[in-house]
């Protein structure tokens, strides 16, 4: 599919790379977006990447729209040769099969495909896992690539970095819930999502993280600059924890002393595609040594 450039009103340009969502396409999107930010083009206010597209907000009085499209096409061509992306490895502790999301699932059981089991047990069965431990190991064993941020402030969409045939599949609820706990760890389609605030939702509920991914109060030092944890191109590594660790981390969050475990790295798509498991393991070992 040829890249499509469309105008969105007087101040936006929408660039669509493909109808298919994949890591390959998203790497191209982020390559372009990071290069746009690096060049600091006059008149460009903001660039917002999505799974297979991106949106540019610009000032038409500072840059002529057709000229901006020409520049974006040049950057697209240049980005095909970019060898690395800025990426962070982010530790996300998760209490799987927790009491809060299980209670929520019970309240809305009449909206679910199989009200007789928990959401985790439902995904375990339809994805062919024989035990909860096996499913949790598969769900948390490989990092999730943050391909886009949006919908509700702070919501990050994570694409698990596994072969397509190994990707965990999760149909949405038959009818959405009208309530979901803040920080609920969920799965919909092939995407991980953590609910940044309490609200409605239709993704399958698997657990709870003790750490906020959105903090408009700027209580935690790591979220004071942006309020939002996620950056496009992050790799979120889910780390299963027990209730004792969950409560200890919550206490540190509420005291304002919690610090996120993040390591900035350069991610090389070509090396990833040559040996995905080996390359991810090497990056994780490097991050552990930092």
C-alpha cells in the first residue's frame, strides 16, 4: 500500500501507511515521527504516532501545507534508512488474577462471552493454555511494544513482541462494561492496555498494576514533566508480583517515593527481525546491567 497523505481541516495532516497493524509498519511510523521531531520543522506544533499512521498538527501561517507534505515525503524516504529507534525498557509490576478486576468482571458477567469463568480463565481456554501459571508466563514473558498512546489520557496500546501465531488473542466483551478500575491490566485483540483512570471498557481484565500510568497530580517525580508514563516506542515488560509486593509498591506510590524502573536504549529493527528472542534478551541483559 502506498502511503496516503490527507489534510484534516486547516491545521492537520494525516499520514496513513497501511491498513494492517504490525510491528513492521509501526517501526516505520515511529522512524518518521522521531525524525520529524529531530528536525524541528518550522510550523510543526506536534506529531502524534498511531499503530499504522500519524497525525501532524501545524501552523498554516508558519508553513505552507503543500510544502509541509513535500517535507514529510522526504522524511519518509529518509526514515527507511534509519537504523535505530529511541526506546525505553519499562518495568510494569502486575498482580495477575487480582480480587478487584475479578469482582468487576463478576458485576458485568452478563456482558461477557462466558460468565462462568474469570476473564483470565476465559483467555487461558481460548488461547490453548492448560493452567493459569502457563498463561501468565506467556502473557508476561515478552515485552509489549507501545505502538500508540490515546483514547483516554495515558492509555498505551502494547503489541506483544512475539511471532503472529503466538500472539494472545482476546475478543472484547459482548457489551462494554460501564465501570473498570483504574490501573486494570487488560487485553483486547492482540493489544495490552492498562486503564489509566476509572471508566467504561470492553477489554478482558487480567490483573492490576500498583503503579499509575497517568498522574495529573504530579505526585510521583517520574511523571511530573508529562503526567503520562508511556512514550511511543517503549517496551513494557510485565513482571508478575504477589499481594505483599503489590501492597508495598502501593504504599510507596501513595507516599510519593516510588520510582519507575526504566532504561533508555537504542532499538535496532533489523537486528530484532533477524533474531527476535535473542535480541530482546540481549537488550534486557544490558538494561539489567545499567
